[in-house]
C-alpha cells in the first residue's frame, strides 16, 4: 500500500476511534470582545439578518452560504472551517438566536457601546439570557450553561478550578433546579476527575470557559486561591426579599445605576440625599411586580437611593416631579416632610424614559390625597 494511502487510513481510523466525551462545546474564534474582529463579524451577521428579514423564519442553507461569503469578504484570510467557527461563536454565546431567528435584544446595544465596562456588562447579560454552547447553524440549543454556572456559583459560594472543569461534563438537563448543590458539585468532581485533562487538548475548552469567567462575566472573578467566586453582593436581602427577583440580573441592574452615578457625579451616592452611604438600594420606580420583562431591569426604571428613602418611595409616601422636587403624601409626618423638602433630585438624572416611569409612579404608587402640580 502506498505510503500516503497508509497515512490517510491511519488518520481516518484514529479519528473514528477517538471518543470525545460529551461536554460543554464552547468554541471561540475571537476572544477579545472589544476587538475589531469580534465586533466586525457580529456586525456583518446582524446586518445580514436585517437585510434578508429572517428574524421569524431563520436562515435556510443557501442563505447561510451567502452569509459565509459575506464573512469571507470581511476576513479573506480565513478558510471555510474558520468562517463557520466565526459564525457559530455568536450563536453559542447568545448574540444570535437559534437558526438565525433574530438576535438578542441587547446585541445592537453591545455593538454600539464604546465603554469597555458597559460593553462587558451587556455581554454578561446576553450570555446569562441566551447562551447555549451546543448551538450551531444546523443544531438548535436551548440549554444555557452560563446560567447554570452562575446559579451554581450563587448556591455554592465558590467553585474550584477542578469543579469548574467537572461542570463542563455535567448534563445540566438532569438538574431541574437549575444548579448543583455542594454535594452534587463534589460528586461531579469525583466522577469526572479522570477527564480533567480536557484542558490540554488542541481546542482548549477549558481556556475558553475560564476566559469567559475571568474576563467577561460581570461580578465574577477568580480569588487569590484560584477559586471562582462572586463579588460581595451589591444587592441586599431587603432588595430581594419576597420579590422573586433573579439575583444576578439584580446585580447587573445595580451595576448600571452605580455606573450612572459615577458618570454623573464621579462617585456612587444616593441621587436624592447626595450622600455616599455604605448601603444603597437599586430602587425600582415602576414596581418590579408591575413590570414587563423589558422593564424589570431597565436602568431608566431605577433610582439609587438610601434605604430610608427607598422605603418611602417604594411605599408611595413620596414621589418626584419632572423637575426633581419631592412631593410628600399628606399623611406623612410633618417632621419628615420638613427634612425632605430641603433637597431634590438633579434633573441630570431624568432621561425621557425615566420621566415616563416617574409619571407611572405618581399616577399609580404615590399616596396622593390632593392634586399636585408636577411640572
């Protein structure tokens, strides 16, 4: 048998016999989310989806080949396999929906954002909402590994690097609670300990996952012991109690209000009292229970307030005019009223969207016993 034929037969046999375990299949053509390649490729995909209007029906095979050609023109040095990998990355990360049926609601905001911190925060939300590492052009994926990871991290407090690797082999569809307990995490590590060499393979799944945890997910980091953990909660038990809120989304929501305060004031403070309290509340203007999915964690539906101010505002004892002037319920103690009327919220906080939420608060939450002039 000719030498080249022997070599081909050997390679084919070796590949056929190589049994890859089923694990979280995250591949990344581009890891620098602020880079031109990451954003340029994603922009071309979004533009193509918009151009052919496939948000409802998805992209059939012939149009997928057109999209590949589009990316080829953007990156002429890439071969066909690399182009497919470039496209599939954005399906897996959640920027693009199954079968190219549109894209995440924050994808265009991500592309438009220039501030790296804000861009990272939007990326975190997209991953948490819509990532699915099994997703590809010809394969739908609805199981979100990142969501499962965050919930496990919230439940367990921290995850060692070996436990994180063990998670990569976990069939998360078998855990309807959406996370692993400490005992289940330990069992998973013991069960898959012989497979932890996955990190040494050519296509390094471990490094992709570790990179996402280290460089992308807001509020997640590796501590000095090398364990994955969360920042100290920016939300409080008071904010979450009996409100059925997602802790990680609440964390991102409060991050937005912190960032807004830093931009507007160069420091994080109560927008009404203007004090830098050690504990501040991400207060919803339109109550969370009244909100649509779009409104629940919209930064414009929030005010960063001290705990006392939040309690008064949340229960409708106070509200604010479009000029930022406080209005007090008639039955509120006069001593409190005399303190509150000395301050107001600066109009720099009042985006057009936030003013709409404030109107809802005045009309539906505020305990008004008389008519007020809110202008």
